[in-house]
């Protein structure tokens, strides 16, 4: 197959790349509302139709989400996480739990070996926020604090691939946490044993605590499914 003459990137493609850079660099963080078409058109020096096409392309890629009458929000921070989010929306909660088990139990074990003093402080702070949100029955705060705890554990592994993979998994993970914990009626799922084992540097205990946590979550998800049937 012969090669074709290279073409200059279209104006839309250039805008797509600039908007994508805002997302992947963290300038527009996950779940943030991005500027309106009018504002973006002025900042980029292009027409609104060009911005609209670029936003549509990034929405199709799973990076942005347009909410009718509200605005456009960052849905994922990479094309991988966008594709993963689309794929996982159709997944069952118990399927997601199986992936969580594979990632989080191994992460707990590795974190116990590799954690630093700073990692322990982040894990314990996230655990405290989680307990407070549970006590106050704040569902949204609980979901975010629970996710922050697991992210802190994964980051304590200092495995860059695992960290990025877990962050890309976070959209589906939020739904899984919400299903297991909301409306906070399934009983408390303890995480303190994981934190203690990691702080003590006990990999075997961290692995056992991770498995126990997953079993509690499986029961909570099963109870939730029965209530919905």
C-alpha cells in the first residue's frame, strides 16, 4: 500500500489536541466543568462550530460528557480511561468486584513492603475521612473518601503501571463503591485492618485483610441486588 502525502492538521484537530492537553495535564481535573463554547472559542481564536466539533469528538472518545442544560464535564483523564469507562458501564458490579479483588489485594500486599511514612499518613487520613463520612451518613463524601483510601493504598505500591491502571478504573470503581455502601445500610465494611497491616509492614496480613474486605463487599453487593430484585 502506497503512502499518501501528509496533510497539515485541520483546525478542528488542533483544537482537539489543545483541549485534550488541558484534560491529560490536569488543568481540567476529573469531573470539572469546562468553559463554555463561547469562552473556548475566544481563548482559542476560532469559531464556535470548530469548538463544538472538537468537544463532540472528545465526548465520543469518552473524555468529556455533555449534560443537557448544564454544560460539559471531564469524564476521563485519558483515552484509555474513557474507553474503559464505556466498556465498564455495561459490566455487572460483581464482575467489577473481581477486578477490584485482583488489583486491590495485590496492592495491599505490595504497599506493606514498599510504603513510606508519607504513604502511611495519606492512607490513615483517607481512612479517617471515610469513617467520618460513614458516621455522618454522607453518601457522596463516603464514596469519595473510600476511593481516596484505595487510591492511597495503590499509590503506596510505587508501581507506576498499577497506579495508572487503577486511576483509569476509578469511574467504574465509584459506581461499585456506591453500590456496596449506599445507602449505607449494608453494615460497615472495615478497612482499618488493611491500614494497620500496611503500617506494620506485614504483607501477609495486608493480603488477608484485603481478601476479607472484598468478601464483605461481595456480601453487600449481593444484599443490594436482592433488594432491587
